[in-house]
């Protein structure tokens, strides 16, 4: 799947951010730092403010 021309994240990064936060218990700020994206961008993806269409096993099981 191609990403939108203005998207700051990829699907893989969104899945990784959510895995780091929900599975490993990293705070949102730390997960953002690990992936290398701005804090607010990571926060929005983690709490499904953006990237709602991306589901992964970590968030579906929770």
C-alpha cells in the first residue's frame, strides 16, 4: 500500500510505535524517540487519533 504524499509515518512505524507502547510499556515520548518521529506524531498514531485504519495484534488484543 502506498502512503499519502504528506504522511510522516509508514504503516510499519505505526505498528512499531503501538507495539513499543502497548506491549513493552514504553511511554509515548520514549517510543517516539526510538522510532525517530516527533512526539505529537507518535502520540496521535498510538491513541488512534490518526492511522485508525491500521490494526495490529497488540491493539486488537487489548
